C-alpha cells in the first residue's frame, strides 16, 4: 500500500502518540546493543506490516525486546514481510513481469532462507504449503508455526525462530487487513504511523505450545470477525470519500492485529524459557556451513547456504552455476562432486555469497581468515574471495578482498584475513569474478577465527598449487533413520545414489532395528529381506575402477552361503562384471571381483563370529591385490589376474544395482544384522584398518 499523506521520514517519530512516548520513557533505558525504538520508528517504510510489527514490539516489556535481539530490527523491517517474498521468480529475470528490460530481481528468498521459514519451497514443492495471507489459512498456519517457534527458541536456533515468527505474524496481520477483499486490501491508503496500543499488556495464551497455538488460532479468528464488522463502516467511508474516517477505522483493525501478534510473541518467550547464550565461534574451526558445497538446499538445484548474485541486474551474459548438477568428465571440483562456478563476468562482476542466516556472528576486534580452492580457465579479469562485515541488520560495514588470480590456473588456494571493524556483528564470505571472459570454480571453502594468542604472519602465505583432493566416500549407509522403507546415502554422492530401498519379498518393508553397532541397523530374516541401491546412469560411483574398500559391521545368526554386499552384472555372452562380498557355511568371508580373465577371490583368515558384532573390511588395490579383514586381522592377500571389469550401462538399459543381504534380491539371503556400510574409492592399508 502507498500512503500518499505520509510526512517526511524525519518527522515520523512525532506520530507516536503522547501516551506511547510516556510508556517508552517510563521503561528502563535500553540495554547496550539493543535497538533504539524511536530511531527505528523514524526508519519505518510506508508499509503496513512493518508498522503493525513495530506496534506489537513496542507493547512488549524491555526484557522481551532484548530477548528478540540481535534481530529485532530485522523482525520489524524484513521478517514480517517474508511470505510476500516466497515466490519462485525471486532472483529471476524480470521479476514479476518477466519482461526483458526489467532486469534481474534481488533473490531475497534465498538470501534470507525464506522458504525454510515458511516451511515450503515453491521450486522443489517440498514442505507443507501453508496459506500465510489471510483467513482461513492463517488459522492452520498459527497452529503449525507457533509450536515450531517455541521449539527453535528452546534449541537456541534464534535466527530461524525469528524468521518463522515473522512468517506467522504476517498471516495474522493479513487476516486483519482484508486480503479476502482485495479492493479494500490494496486500493486505498491510510496513516500507518497512527497505529498505537500504548496501554495494552500482552497475555499468555496457554501453558503448552500446542494449547497456546490453538488459542492463538481462535484469537485470530475472533479478530477476523471484529475486522469484518469494521469493514462495513470502511466501505461506507470509502463511498462517501471520508478519508479521515477510513484511515481511523483501518488503524483500528491494524491495532487489533498488533495485539494478537504481541500476545503470540509474549507467550512464545514465556514457553521457551531463558534465552540460550549466543556461542562465540571457536578458533581454528571451519565456520562455513556446507563449505564443500555438496549439500542441496531444501530439495532445490542450489547449494545450501549459498546465493548466486549479479551485481548488475541488467547483466545478460554472466553465468552462475552449481557445477555438478550436470555431470562432466572434466575435473571441475576440488573434492566431492560439486563446485561453485562463475563464468563470463561483466565489469561490475558476479558472485556467490553466503546467505545471511549462514553468516557468522562476530565481535569487533576478532580476527578471521578465509580460504577457498579456486580453478580458472582463460580468465582475463579478477577472481578473488572477500569477507563482508555487516551490522546485525545486514547493512554492510566493509568488504575486505584478498589477492586475486587470473589466466589459467589449476586448483590453487586463495586466502584473505582481516579483523572485524567497529559496528560489525555479521560476517559472510563472498566469491567474486569481475571483467572475466573465462570461468572460475570455487570449492572446499573455509572460514576460521584466528587465535589471538598465536602469532599470525603479517602477510598471507603464498598460494600453492595442489592436486585435487580425492573424495573417498562413494556410498555411506549408517541406517540411523531407524524407520521407514528407505535409507539415505550420506556420502557426497547422495544426489545420484538412491532412492535406496529396504524390501522383503520384493515389497518395500521397514527392516530397521534399534540394536545396531552404532544407533539403528537393518535386520535380515534370512528368507527374503534385502536392501537395494539402484544403478546410476549419471555416474556409477558404486563400482570404482582403480581401487576400493568395503567396510561394514556384521552380526551373523548362523554360517551359511549368503551375500553381505553384491554388485554383479551378468550379460548374455559376455564376462561377468563387478564384485561380491559373501559369507560361507565354513564361516569364512570371501571377496570376489570379476576381471577380463575370469573371477578372482580372497578369503578371511578367521571365521565370522556368531551373534556378536564384527567389522568386516575387503580391499582391492590398483594392481588388484585382494584382502579380507575380520576385526582388523587380515587373510592372505590374493593377486587377481587380468583387468577389473566394473559394471556398465548396456544398450538395453540394464545396469547392476548394489544389494545388501541378498544376490539381486532373489537368492543367497543373509540372516542377521548389518550396520555402518561404507564404500571407498581407495584401498585402506593394514595400518588404517587397525585404527
């Protein structure tokens, strides 16, 4: 809405009523670092949500406002608008219009993890879609979101709780401003600055989060009934052109919403209990969430905690990509599967930067050092990393750049180091490319607080070239889900390993048991139970060509011919391919691989113990030396003749899945339990096995 009758910004504080000023003046002085409410009022935009939230916060006790710090100002100015920005066109060309001359809109949705706060992604469709723009959806929204807010406060996830609080408050506020009557909701204006509930004392809505949420839903519904009655008078005032009456009635409705939100905040704080201390970042520990950029964000094709940004919204050439979404044969990552790519950067530059929720809270004077591995191809401008220091409200204080690189360089570590400036409370990392015709990739990014008691070189150490670090884990199943019919791969290749199915008799079935070697495990009845990890046509990482290690914890009920792990492929008129790890009736464990000269097998020296946990490890070196270990004791190493034959895609689309507990899910069933299965793309040596 636009308020055509707003006074200049510097006069807006005068709109606080005399009563409101007396209430604020009568309270003790704000604590050091607390938001100055009068100054905040002077900065409020002509936007009803911000004014309603300010009015709610002003009704709280000073101690409660302190509880909302350090993000109180963001709650008022930004978080209360969150649902209006949870749209898939955020950050896209043309924004709402899609027109070619509109430029690229800011990506506030990812910048502030808005979809996570709303509990629903408009891109991946993950989460529960709640209607946060008015009744009756707002009744269900507060029932869902209020307990979540209390839980997040209790867990010390303060920023996340504040963003969810903003989303829920928006639903309540919209319920009072007639979104179901769009002509009234959008057309006319009123004097936001006259909102005021100076004598209102917020009430506790319930003794548990669930009871309070139910009462909050009822409270919101009663507010809607009240405002709908007032809307009849507003329509009359609008028809008569009585702007004074129209404004006064709208303020009356907004004040009701402010009371309900104040009750919600007051109750959430009481139920959450004492505010946990904000932990200080430990020295020497990587403070970058998802620094290896392997984790996806809320099911979307973007890395968690990272945001693509064009400094020039009209830049039509610059490309920003999460490298690895499309598989390449080139080495375009330093480790794992993914990296962050910047290509064809214009003069003003393009960048990846951390979202603000992923940023680090800092104190002035603390010193930080950031590093990132960077690869460049045909770059003509500047490629660097920078540390952005900002206020608690995400207003930039300073941007400190490190040394830049250009040309064509293999993976090289760039660094930058600086101390937090006065007023700086947030720090995030920015990966930059400017005036570049080529491409740059960033990976394995780190940010550490420098220990003041250790001497730090006056200059950053010279950058060194390094070979790409090898990511060992190809498949990693811990089975700690504990329930359901699927198991999650926790390796860097989780995007292509799955969905991994638990089955009995070929039908999805929960095989979980709480009696694992570590946490939960899977149990097999020896009749028809198995786990299937499907073949990936993108990249078959389950069958490393050079070397491999299979590791798992085994609880055997008996000695029988059974499969522990098998990834074998038998194609008509062709040699068999892949490998298998099996137990026998004699208790020995055997590791078989298929080569162009036939199968080769190594066996354990010891028998697999019964009805207790044992660690089984099988290794294959690059020259096909096979070894099987039980509880660290190796069997005799066997040299396999010929060349190892990995599984492969065929013309008819047949690929070999990996099975646990059975051969292709139809025979050689294992009886017992399996846990902590890990597949590596290198062979552990005897010293590593013994650790």
